[in-house]
């Protein structure tokens, strides 16, 4: 009987200990992020495509293909070798060298010249941060070396950066700036307006999320040869496709990157004529945070928020917003409604001290105390139940004994 009691107690302690250990284990496992730099995903970033006519070259030959300037959104081309399933080095050629060029792009408030947003290189960017105390407006003065006749302004942004909320445009005529675009909401990275001729422009960009601008440009310039072209080395018996106009900055891995500098040598160059771009059926709108909302329309493109919740209706998704203005976005703030610059969290429970009750910190930091107490209480309860059960069973036995001779009851003395 004593052995059974001991086994019972050991089993109870084992079960409770196992439960305690299980309760301390994390209920999540890290998930490996998918590889986003595959050729397939890069191809899906381009909105336009054109097949290169097959050539009967017997040796590698430098070729050039032209495109109508109106069909190309900047200098964003990639050449893909379908035979070898890899991107190859290419050089963009703008045949608009006679046209106007931007002399300067300066910030009105600081006078700073922002060369990186007009250098034609999308890999160089300029950051414009938020000031929580004022309305954030980037006021740019753009000056060309001669008049342009334009009807479209485009802003190229770095990945995971949302377009500004509003834009307004003025063009100088004589000594005055006339409004070309009154303050209007931006839904894309470009804005169209009535064709205007001037060399002096002012652009105001109103933003509620930090901006990282790669390039700005005006389309439909006057005195411009309406051709853009791309050059690459055509290998015999290979098939090529040209992709253009991505909706985000993409950087393919080129199999022959070391040969790119050689493409500027025009010896033996063959022009294959003008190609017409068509929609890329493989195109998939950029969605950097994989929440199902394309970056161009996402109110928080860097953090997943498929519901697009925006309680204060300020154009910034709640997970990207900073309600308490402590410099930490809500989704990373351990106390989003109370200022907590240092993010102090004594008990490590994910709730900042300024939001957490001091009385709970010890038990939250050391939950083993709580579980240990619960386990001990449970063991005591089981022991008491077992003792009570044993006593009840013992008291239930008969108070008489049987005489082995006459089988009649014998009274105890």
C-alpha cells in the first residue's frame, strides 16, 4: 500500500513538472524569409517587355536596340538571355543629348543642391526625414539650361518608400511663378498637367512618411530626339528578351558584369532597329512587406498591414505611425500611447515600464515563481485528496468479525 502511495505521488509530481516545463517553451518558431533576389522575382518587377529578333551572327556582336522615348520610363532596362537563363550586362544610351539638361535641384528652405536626385543613377538616393512639429513639405527649385515643354513630372523612390501625400507645381513665367498643378493627392509616382514651357520650376512634395528619392525628371522635353536605346553583346545562337519600366529599383546579378565597361566601345556596333514594348504578362506589382497591398498604394510599405488601418486618418498606417511622438513606430514601441524614448522594460514582458504596473514586474520577469507556486499547491491538494480518500475507505470497513466455527457474528470486546 505504501509503495502505491509513493508511485501515485511521483506520477503527480512528474505530470505537473512536465506541464511547468512545457508552459515555459516559446509558442512560436522563426520563419525563414523567402529569397527575393531570384531572376523570376526580378522579371516580375518589370511592367514592359520586348523580344529581340533572332540574328544569324557567327561571332559575338555588339548590338543596339532603339525604343520610342514615350514608352520608356527612365533608364530602366535589363537584358535577359533566355538560352542561358541569366541577365547580361547592358548599357543604356539616351540619344537626347541635344535636349535640355537640369542645371540644379535645390531645396528652397536650405539652399542645398541635391545632385543625387538628378544624376541619372537610381542607386544614389537622398533622404528627407520627418519633423513632427511642423507640416513636412519638400520645396524644390529645379532649373534647366534651356526651356522645356513638358506635361509630366515623375519621382523615383527607393524600395519600400511610399509616394508623397500631395504635390503642387509652379512654373516661372517672366518674374512670376504660375500654378501648373494646385495641391493634389498623389496616387502614383508621376503627375500630369497641361503642357508648359519654361526652364524654371518649383515642386512642393507634402509627406507624412520619410522620403528617399532616387531621381526626379520631366517627360516630353522639347528639342529631344525621341529615341532611347540599349546596347549589349549578342552571343550567336542565343535568344534574348529586354525588360523595361520596373515599378521598383531592381538590381539583377549579371553573369558577365566584368564586360560592361567594354560595351562603350562602339567598334562593330550593329543597330537592330526600333522595338515596341508590350505589357509584361509576368508582371507582379511590388509588395515589399508581402501584405497583399502594392507598395504604390500601401500606407505602410515596410511593415505588413493587409487591413491598412489608419485610425487617425493621416495617411500613415497605424503599424507605421508614431502616436506618442517618441521616435519609435507603434509596431516596435513597447508603449505606443505614452512617450517611452528609452523603451525601458524591467520585466522583459514586452510592455514598457511606463505602461506596466510595477507590482507585476517580478512575477512577469520570473514566471517560474508563479508556475512553481501553482505546482506546489496542486501537489498539496492531490496529497490531501489521497489521504482523505484513504481515510474514508478505512472508515468504511465493517466493525465486526466472523467466527470461523459457527459463522455467526462475534462481538468485539
